[in-house]
C-alpha cells in the first residue's frame, strides 16, 4: 500500500509519497522501503506523475512505463494537465512494445479470475443464499434438487439482468465483454465448479454465471491489483495547478480497464485543495477532526437508535391507547428521521466551520516551502500511525517530496537515491542536461 498527498493553491502544487512497496509470492510477502513513486513526466512543461497501488501494470513496472512516455513524448508540450492525462491514456493503449497482444491475453485470465474469486462470486453466493432461504421459507420443507436448480437458475437470471444495467467502464463496449467471455470461459468454468462445489445447477446457469463475471469485469473496477496514477502540475496554458487521477486494472483488446478520470484544479472559485491517495484515513482525520471509521460507526449506531426508538416508545404506551399505537409510531418515525438529518447536517457544518474550513483558508495562502512541508507531514502522519499500530507497516519512510510552480517548474524538495550521487558524476551530468528522473 501507499500514502500520498497533494497540496495545492494558486502558487503551486506539492506532492509527497512514502517509499514502501510490498512484494508477494506464494502467499508470503516482504515490504521494502525503497520504491520510487514520484516522477517528472514532461521535459516541456512542469508536470509530474505519481503512482500508488500496484507497482506494475501487466507486469511492467510503472517507473519503466512513465520514463518510456517521457522519452517518447517528454518534449511535446500540452496545453493543460488534463490533456497530458488523456495523452498518457492514449500512450498506454497504443504502445504495443510495452503491451503486446500476447501480454494482454496472458494477463487477462489472471485478472478476471482474481476479481471473480475475490469480489464477484462472494456477492453472487450471498444472493443465491438469500434466494434459497426465501424458497425454503415458502415451501416450508427441504427443497428437492430440481427445486434448488430452478431457484438458482431464476436468481442468476435476475442477477444478470441487473448487472447489465451497470454502466460500462470508460472506453469499453459489448465487444470487450465478448472478448473476456471467449478468452476466459474455460478457466471460469473450473472456478465456478470449485467455488460452488455441490450446488446443483444446469449448464445454462453456469453459462449465465460466466456472463455475469464477464459483464462485471467490464462494468466495475474491483480493488485487486488496482493501480492509481496522478498527473499533476501545469500545462502550457494552465495559469493555476491542477491534477488528474486515474485508476486502472488490466487491459482488454487494447483498451484500458479503468475508471473515470477525476479532475481537480485551482481556479477563481477554488483557492486550495488537499487530496490524499491510497491510505487516506489519517489525512481525513486531520481535516475532519475525527477518524472516518469512527465517524461511520457513530453515524450507524445513531441511525440504529433512531430507527428502533419509535417502536420502543410506541410499545410503552398504556394499553388504553393501543388503538393509536401504530399511527403514533408512524408519526414518531417521520419526526425522528427529520431530527437525525438535522443532527448530521449540523455536525457537518460544525466540521467545515471549525476544522476543514480554517485549514483550507490557510492552505490557500501558503508559500512554496510550506506547501511542501504540509504534504510531507500528511504522509508522515500515516507513516507514524502504521508504525505505532499492530498492523503491517505497508506505509514507510523515507518520504519523497516535490513542489511544482509555474515559474520554477519541477523542483525536488526531498528525494532518496538508491546510490551515492557523489559516486555517479555521469548520471548527475545527464540529469543536469535534462534527462529527468
């Protein structure tokens, strides 16, 4: 995992990232504290790329991909950061040297099976269990094998109809769903037989389950092996800094399997941004004054109390008022719902007024060195939190920090080297001549 932060105002944008990378093999893992995740993307404009999540894409290291892009297009200027992001996507989808068809076809089944086993099939199994429980309750006795088959088939057909309503991932079409289904059907059949074991189902139902997985793979980005890329800085015509965030996982027939491109930029209406990536909880705690996990727990328990309270109060009415109990409970339910909404809205207003609002006001006027210091401190908060918990230290120092401004360009504030620069004068000379890093 990773902790990264971008802090920007009208003057510039600071980027900070930790150095932890997790290597896994045969269920075992090892964490190294030497990964490079922040790079200069362009020689023509002050634009950087920062990566999180998986350290590679289709088994090609992100460092190699980004430096290949810079070598191919680094001296070609783009008007905006968003145009750089669009061009980076085109580069990934068109580069057959990095991602030949053979590599795409090799990795597609691995990606599909991992997402199916880790995300899709558990959801399908829950849906089937609910359908079988409803059928058992309806019949009031043990279901026959044919009844189970019919129940499962009907539930799977309904799931397939609902899945097809989900929006396709950006750039993918029904043809890509067909490609996934054709290339992975035999592997999916083996997975289904192992996952559902003795659950009786027809061949038609098995085909529908394969279609559900193929459909979901092209419609929803899972959490397994997802890579994130942040492209930030100034394009040629950008007056203020901006960033574009892309999350992707896999490639189908020369098209990235990716989410929407999320864009944030400073303008006349917005003078500051703090944007965390990957492990965000400590930045959210700093901004909101409360850990988001605790906030979610408090909100949920409060909703449960307000949901159950009308029934409890109505049940405590004297027996002579029993005929009014249901009407009273309905009115109290409506009133409690309104009170809960007002209460949560009030908390949110308080947070903005006393926590996030004042912080953003200060960020809007920070000088360059303080922007960099703040971005570094936000990452170090997560490093400290992981170090002082019993969780695995998936975030770790040293922290690399860069600041990008329109006038000064891309400037390293803090940067680790895997070598001693004094012993490598030729490398440093190439760097000074514009080779980038």
